[in-house]
């Protein structure tokens, strides 16, 4: 989905449709969004300084001075020298996201590494947890070398690693080589220890004990704020009837009951640490390859707001639906199901995914069977992706509804309608 929290029109996701800049980026772009208080977010193992930055004043000398003080106190690599002065800073605002203000920070002097500055705005607290996101980013980067390194946090934001890279486009997803690289990268992410991310103990490990799978947990928690949005006075009765959340939940429960009967962890539904939002705006291609690393490591995965335990098949199913999206089109909220990958395109991805997920080399016949089993489970979990983003879209629409925005930057309501129609269509195709 679009990451509306991280880019405009980001996945449809609190940061969904990702209209990130096509030049260089280390994560989704953002527009300034500074009203309201934001919580102070810290995590063990990441330096923190009690400083606050006001994104509205980023062009003023006082901002540069406070930022430089922040960089030094956090001991950000290459920025501890006393040689650089506030007037040497180059602070470039990145346009794109709806929940953060994001900047690229560099120096006019040589020897200073460009970093990404993220200043939080009021976030969709009902959709994402910044505390969880920060902890996840830190573990992934420090223990698994996945995603950007977090150099440190301050009262209302953080400093992250910057990658000289280009954000993928909708067309890039269909490039066979890039698709294989994405498959390999997803396999690596799925190898992350779920229990390490969730911070469980020997007594609280496992699904239903230490954690729930994200899609079921999200729908259960997001349905409440979604009902609140549709209960707003400005929402028409016809729109409430069109969404019919009571009917939706009945269909969801019926589908979930069926899903439990076909869900097979041995055929592709093993529980993994999943990204849950592998849309093209959250995938970067390094501008310069490190010849010492495997080819697929040219792909950098960013924006882990929705990352959490889920079936591997859900994460892949969600990725296939992103093939049908074009967040830079005239209708970024519409998914074109005719663009869903063909069997050949899916198998191309599966082969790379399975080879990198396997503990030992697989024979061609083994790969073929595993790919067939995986595709079967992906098809079973496919409606769940539509269901989750349906509710997400309704929740995201609250501000536009309350402010009576006639032409929103991203039409969350229409997006939710599109995903709801797809959910109903796919459930029907399953014979339910």
C-alpha cells in the first residue's frame, strides 16, 4: 500500500502511497507536519539527546545550530569534529510524506557523511507505534544489517543512515532481475528471529502467546477507529451503507474460519517477521553497487512502520497486489487487477525467494513443488491483504473527512472502496 505517513500519495499505508522522490532517498519523503505534540521515542542501544527541533524553522540559523549540536552529542559518524560550523550545513527538505518532516543533511566541507533527519509530526497513533518502529529499525540494522542504521534520537525525531539510491518505480517491479532481487531480500527479512523483534521470553514465545499475526491483530484494532470515522456527522448514510462494516466483519470471520482450515506452515504460511508493505516506494536501488556483496543487496528495504509477525504467504500476497498499483498515476488510489503478475512472473520471484530461504541447496524438482505450494498459500492469504488495507484506508481518511477536503492528495475513501471490492471478489473466487 502507499505509505501515506511516509510519502505522498503514499501505500495507501499511515504512510502508504509512496510518492517518494525518484532521485535519492533513504526512506519515504515527507512534507512538514508540525502541529500538535509528539511523544518522545527512545529505545535501548540508541543514543538520545534532550533536544527538540522545529521543522518550520529549518531555514533559520538557530535551527542549523541546534541540529549541529544534536549531531555532535549523538556522535553521528564524521559529525563530531569542531571544524564544521552551523553555516556549513546544507539542509535539504524532502517532499513527500504526511506524518514526518524529512531532510537530507550534508556539509559544504568535505569529509562529512550525508544523513537523513526525520522530525516527527502528529502520527496516526491508532495505526502505527513509533516505539515499536524504532526498536525494529535498531534490531534489523544492528543485528541483521537490514534497513537504515539509526544513529540516534532527539525529543521529536531521529537521525538515520542515508543511502545514495533511487526509489523503485511501478515498472521496476516487473523487471525480472529486480523481482528476483526483491525475492531474495524478502527471504532474508523472513529469516529474522521473530522472538528477538518481539522481545519475548522463553515463557511467552509463539503465536497466540507472545504475539499475534499482524493482519488479524490490525483488523481487530483498526476496526474501532474505522467505525468512528464512518460515524462522523459529515459521512453520508450511503457511504456507511456501502462499507457496511458489520457485513464486512461477518465476511472476514467466515473467511478467517476457512483460512484456518487451509493454512499450512509447511507450504508457505510459516510465521515470519514480515515487512507487510513492500510497495515500490519502500524499495531503493543503490546508485553504486558494492562488489563485495551479493547482487541482490543492491536493493534496500525501508519504512518498517507495519513490519511485524505474519505468514510469509501474506507478505508475498501483499507484494503481488502492489504490482497492480501505480501511485504516480492520475488515479493513485485505484489498483488495476489486470496487472497482477502472471504465473511465470510469480515463479521467477518464488525461485529466488525459496533458494535464499532454504538451508541447503534445492533441486529443480524441489523448487517447482515448493513454488506450487507457496503460490497456493499466497492465493489463500491474498484476500487478507485487501481486508487489512480496506480498514486502514477508512482510518486514514479521518482528517480529510473532518476538514471536508474535496480533492485530497490521496483519496483514502476511494482506495478503501477499491480494496473492499477486491476483498469481496477474491473471497467469492475462493467459493466462500
